[in-house]
């Protein structure tokens, strides 16, 4: 390896790791901002948040890799051009494409790593990250009883406190409604009124204790047969047996389980159906199974549709496309209806049958279309395992020549240009995915649409860099504008 190759590779890896870390950090901040309300106020260990951020950091690498390659190659060749090192390389008889050769092999290696990562690490990180995110989102907030507001996050209880002292434990004027499980619509089985009380937890915050002082407990039980429910009012003639009770207490302890709070892990197998959680072979198997299911459903549709018709056709001998009028049709069209009533009944029956057939046809079309589109999302994700790899190379094809044309290093112009092309890549990808999922184009066309468009940009910039184009030079546009003005003046003078 020549010294110039080492110089270019060393100039590349510094900005690459820096920009990769910055891009991952930006995506993590986006995640935190989007789910901030889900994270705040929950009694979840800090280690779980660290795990969540770690998993999502791994998830963002395939997305961040193309942008990091684009920005780092822009900065590398932009800095070489800004400090006239690229000019010195050209003066030594080395072309721009030869100067890009060492980075070409580096990018090929990064593309190979990205392909392996997309197939092995990315599905695993998605499964771990999204399952943990779901558990954090569904976890209840930390117990927080406020003054004058009914608190109902404790299952089976509705609690109101008039005053809560600064120590967070001492309470004044408590009202506690107790409900039986799944019976909120029947009323209150038990009401507790207390002048004051204390609130604290026991058994490693597994249980919440309300120690109440000087109060009354009201309960109402209504029984009918073997069932028990709550009645707001009953009459003397009502066969329902109603029992009311009232108990006074000086001290009473109410112990409530806090199992509903904190983080409860869900079985990760519930998330394995999603295409993001599958590797290449699993995507192939799932798409193949769904395609076979679609073919079977379509084949069975003909048989299930026969129930709406009052005649039978032998498809083996009489194809539907070759049916002609015959005796069986003439006998229907030439039939004489005896009375007007029979005629109206026949027409009404025919209309009802036609509506049923139409409704069945519409339902079948929707059902078949859904079956047809279901495999596409798995086929699209299978294509993306490779398109994301090629996107890294396309970003190199854009960034390297564009940096040589711009001749600006640092985080100024390269960042601006990188953001523009990253947005273009995102828009092209979303548009192609939309076409593929909706069946407008074949899956491979939608999946590769973004790379095709980026490849056109890359080839154009490569051609401009080889010809020492001044595409981003302000003097180039000033001279071009002056030539246009002069030509316009000549044409105006000639016309006059």
C-alpha cells in the first residue's frame, strides 16, 4: 500500500466514526423525544433504560451507515481539495478515480459488514428493543396521589385525599371506594371514610399500606341466587336480598398489592411475527408460505362462490369464456309467469340474489387483495437486506466525487449537502416502499428505486469530478450568468 493510500484511509476513518456516533446520537434523541411521556414517572430501573438505548443504538446502525459514509467521504475529499492535497495528487499524475481506489475497497468491506449485520444483529436488536419498549410503555406510572383528585390507577380502588402533608406519608380526610374486579359498572361494594391516615410501602415496595384513623366503613352487598352484585336502590317487593353494613373504626389498615406497577416483561415470541424481527431465511420462508396461502385461497374462492348460483357449470368441459346461449338460458328467458304476484316475487328474489352475489364478490375481492399484498412486506424487507448495503456504496459514489468538486472540509458545507441527499434517499425509499406494498410496481422495483436514483446522481458527479468541473464554484455561475446576458443582448440588438 502506498503512502497516499494510507493518507486517504486515515483521513476517512476519523470523520467516519465521529459522524456515525453523531448520527446514532441524533436518532436516539429522536426516540427519547418521541416517547418522553411514556418514560417519565415510572418506577423502572435505570439499567432497563440503558438496555433500551443500547438496543436502539444497534437498530440505527443500518440507517446511519449510509449517511456516515456520505458525510465522511465528503469531508475527506473536501479537506484534500481545500488544502490543495488533491491538486498535488493530480499533478503527480494520479487521477481522481485512482485516489478513490483505497476508499473503494474500504467501502466494499463496510458493505459486507452491513450485509452480515442486517441479517444477524439487526433482527435480534429489533426484537429485544421493541419488546422492551412495549413493556416500558405499558408499565403504569409511579404511585402519585394528588390532593382533591380521585386516583384510580390502583386496580379495584378509587382514592381521594383532601390534604397531603410535605412528608408524603401523612394524609387528611380520605375517601376510598373499593370495587370488585371487573365490576365498575355495578357501583361501589365498599366505601371507607377516614379523618386522617398514613401511607407507606412494605416488602420491598411490593405492597402499599394505608393506615387509617377515626373513620367509618360502609358496605352494600346484594345477592340473587349464586350471584353477588351491587344495587344502588331496591324496593321492598324486590326478590333481591340487600344487605347494608356500617362499621366504625379507630385504626384500620388497608393493604394493597402493587403488582400492577413496575416493569413486566412480555414473552418476546409475541413480536417475532414482524418482518423487522426476521433474518433472511425466515423472511424467505414466511413470504413463501403467504404466497402459497394466497394461491390456495384464490383456488378455493371458485368453490365457495357456487353457493350463490342456482345452476352448476362443468368447468372441465365448458370454460366460462366460451359459454353461449342455449336451451338452459332460453328456458329462463322464455318462461311465462302465471300471475303478477308470482312475477313480483320472482323479481324480488332475483334482486336479493343479485345483491348477495355483489356483496360476496366485493368481500372476496377485498379478502383476495389482502392475501395478495400480505407477502409483499416480507419480500420488501428481504430486498432491503441488500438495498441498504448497496445504498452505502451509492453514498460513497456521491460523496467522494462531490467532495473533490466542492473542495470544502469540516462540518460546514459537507453536512448541508449530506442532509440534502439523505432526505432524498429517505423520500425515494418511502415512495418505492409505498409502490411495492400497494402493488403498484413489482417489489424489486420499489425496493431498488432509491438506489437507482442515487446511482444516477453518483455517476453524474463522478463524471464532473473526472473533468475538474467547477459545479459548486461561485465564479463558474458568475461567468455563466455573464455569458447568458451577453447572448441575450446580442439577440436583442439583432432583433432591433
